């Protein structure tokens, strides 16, 4: 799931925290981890596991690792926070995004689901107006509209190629966009481990009842895939939290689109699939719209009209 511009730019930047070069590298690693995680989840669904069971086991493994980290850093009070509600909300949104995307990728080619997820930065732009009171000019609104036209090229509603499962990556992108907003909003007050721990446990608590109801003991192959999935999850979440605390999401946005390259390579190597012409065109339109939003915000930040 792609990452993009944070909508918390009205929070003053802290120069000592800004390390854009390292943040860009972390985002590139994050996109690879996320696509690896999505590909592994798709493989697990093909073994017959229910998506909510996959998410529950994945979060139980991650929660165990996070508990070890929390205990190791206990003297630093890693669970201390003044924003527990934001943490819980982030965790619930995160688990919702993960579950929706796994349901979507179960039925869709990996590259198609990844292409649809490029709508995330456009969601953030639109949501920044009512929730963060940001001003979005007509040019950026035009980019948002153009981006949603790109989504329509991929979805092609009313055609034989349309599947209802295509709406699930859109839902996942909407939920994930909100987690990015929350992450950026907490950059000056919360530690990375604090965000990771609270989000992990809140999300795990939210999905646990659904996972128990669909649980079947995994076989050896499934356990190996589940541990790989959990490792990618832990690495990706840790990296994305640190990246968005080191630099503005408007700086990092262009590098998030590398996920389509990884998804296409995984799809070709594992399933022998490649995006069709309309999906590729829609992905390019979406990426172009997102990059324009990024470019426009950089211009505005530099004082240009």
C-alpha cells in the first residue's frame, strides 16, 4: 500500500529531526517490505487460509516481538503517551487496511491491487481540508479528480473486467492514508516504539475475535509464510514510522511509487502476470496525479505561486 503526503504539515517541523536522505532510503526499503508482505499474504490465501486468520496470526507474532522490545526499553517508558486515543485509532485503522487489502489481493493480481492503492495520496489531499483545515487550491483539486479518473481506468465499472474486489484496495488505501496522517501528527511528541507498540496491540485486540472464529491450525508451509509475513510487517511498520518522523511526506511521496515496480516483478516471477494496458495506463495517471500534488506542494512551500 502506497505512502504519500502527510496531511499534518501545519505541525511545525523540527529541524533536528529532519533527515530527508535517510528517510528516502527507508521509504524505498518500506515499499519493498510492503509488497513482499502483500505477495506473501496472497500466497497464504491460495493455501486456503482466511484473511482474518492470516492477519490475526501475523499480528500475534508481531505483538510478541514488540513486547520483547518494550520490555528491553522499559526504563525509557515506551508505553507512556499523552495521546492514547490517537494510538488506538491508528491501530484500528491499520488493522482495517491490512484486512481489506488481503481480501482484495486474494482475488486480484498483485500489480492490480497495488495500482489501485496509489489512490492513497489523493485521499490524503482531499481529507486534509475537513480534518486538518488545510487549503487545497484548484490545481491540486484538479489533480485529485484526474487521479480518480485513473482509478476508473483500472476499475472499468460496468465492463467484464470489473470485480467488486477492486474496491477493497481502495478502502485499504483510505484507511492507510489516515494512519499516515496520525503518524505525522505525533512526530514531535511520540517515540517510534511507542507508536509501534500501541498500534500493534490496539489492532491485534480489534481483529482477534474475527481471527479466532476462522482459525485453523496452519501446516508447516503456512507457518513459514506467516513468519515471513510477520517479519516484513515488523520491518515495514518500523521503517515507515521512522521515515515519516524524519521528513515531510511531501518529500517522500515520489519514492513510494516504486511499489508498482516491485509488485510487477513479484507478479511476473511468482504468478506470471503483468498489468494489462488499461491497468498500466490508470496506474500512470494515478502516479502522475500524486506526483503533481507533491510537486505543487513543494512549490508552495518554497513560496512560489
